[in-house]
């Protein structure tokens, strides 16, 4: 059969792509070693703060880029699998190019091509991502911190959180599928892989952190990777290609929102990173961005980590940024809109299939017939909030109706 032959051919191309991209680890290769933070903060404490000095490896992915170009050329652009392969191969190739020019202004150009800019409009021709970020920063600044309960202010050690989170995960899988580990060399507070979540040893966490790690990192990022590995025809759905970043981070942040696991301080942190990216692109250097996070209420270690996210892989002197953090709000708004649209069209099954692997929303729509005919298999694991379709539909239905209320036509009498 011609259809079966098309699937077999594209599955073989996909297997080649999985092999070709094994060494293209964008975030880990662009990130800084912990020693950079130690040296910077030591100078900062002595009143001798200078721009961090970062050395990047000299990388050559020319062979991989040639293979990716060959895969894209062999894929049928009119077939859903071929279209996916062509766009994925191009995304991986651009990521490889970025890694080859780490530390230069071109890395910023490649980053913008992959992740966008903070001045781009949100879905539906709404405000820009930066304008949305400024909104959440303002709201967070206006809220009274006394609204935070005493329980929410009690710090949790990395050791305690690792035990709690490990128990949550073992209960969910009814087995040890994802391990939680402490890592003294991790700059970020947490990092998630397919079968491992690392926490920075010595860091302090909150109860919200525990829920966010569970729903965002484990039950989206790790879960989609695990489910993607189960795909018999398209194993690359278990990989995090750069082109799926906005959808993945949007879905993960939406999971925080729908489960009540996101707080206004988390929205503020996400939004401040977007503003910091905009500042860097406009000329702010690492020290100015670091001070911006300090002034925003973060401690010195957190401010360094946040500024490092903005400048990883690019020059630290201003005018350049690593723009990945711009995708969080854009992805969240896009995901929320997609879920509501799926409800309107009675196609919530699409939302469940999002967990079958790492894909974009456009991929998902094109893949619908492949899920229906069995070429692609549904997800083995699903988070509880999406398994309870009636509850999800109820929240989305309320959201659809509430959006019809004109807040600018309501006075403050109900609040008196």
C-alpha cells in the first residue's frame, strides 16, 4: 500500500534524525558552569563586580547539518510526517548553528529565529509579550504580600523537597519511573529530563515549588518525553527540538494554571525574565540585568541565575540575549486559547493527544488522522487534570463565558 510505504519511509527518516541530533544539546552546551556564579558573587561581595567571563566550547556540527538537510530534502512536504520532519530538521540545524557560534552576536540572531522576541504580538494580534509581562509585574507589585499565608513562606530544603517530590512521582507511576536527584553543580534550582529531575543541593524551595515541579516539569516535560519514546513510527517525539519549546512551555505553564499550582510570584518571575530579555536586546549588560532582578526582590543567587538565563550563549556586554524565556507567556496564552477552541469544536481529544509526545499545536492538528488510523499511538500516561475531561470542560466553559464580561463597565460597588 502506498500509505504504508509513506509511513515506513518517513519512519526511517525519523530514525536518522534521532541519531543525527544526539549531540545537539542546546541548553546544556550554552549554560554556564557553577564556577562562574561563584567567581561573580565573590567579586560582587568585595565591591569589585565585573562582567562574568565565560568560555564556550568550539563546536562543529557540519556533518550533522548535512544529514539534517538530506533528511529534510527526502521528506514529503505534503505528508503530515514529512512536513513535521522538514520543520524539525530545520529547527535542529539552526540550533546546531547557534551552538557553533556561542559567545557571539550571531548566537543572538539564531536565538531570535528559534524563540522569537519580546516585542512580538501574542496570539490573536493581542498585546506584545513584553506588554503582557509588564502587566503581571505591575499586578504582583500592587498585591499586598500579607495575602501570602504563613505556610507559604516556610522554606523547604532541597533534601526534603526531593523526598516529597519522589513520593509524589512514585505514587503517580506506581513505580520508580522518574528519579529525583540532588546536584551541587546545578545553577538553576531545578532541571528535568526524561527519567530524572535534578534539584540544586542547598537551595531553598516553597510549597508552590513542589507543585510546580510536579505539574510543570514532571507531568509535562518528562511525561511527554516518556510518551514520545513509546511511539513506534516517530521516536523523535520523545526529543525536545527547539521548535516545540513554545508549545511545551505553554502546556507546562497551563498545567500549573489549571491545577492551581501557579502563584503571582511565579508569574512575576516569568514576566521579569521577559522584561530582562527586552532590556538586554536594547543594550543592558549583565550587571544591569543582575541589578534589575535584585531590585525586583530576588536574592543574589537567584538574580545571578535569572541574568544567566538571559545571557547564556551570547555576549554579556549588552545588545544581545538568549530569548528562550520569551516563549512562556506566549505559549501559555496560545495554549489557553487552543484548549478553549478545542472545547468549542468538541475536539478535546486533541488536548489529550498533546501528551503523546513533544510536538507543536500545528503538528497536533496535522497528526489527527494519524492518531485516528493508529499510525501514532495515544499517550500511555496522562496527568490527572486532563484525564478528568468533565472537570476540564467545566473550567474552560466558564472561562469562555467569563471573557464576555466587560470589566471596564463594572464599577466597584460589588467590592464595597
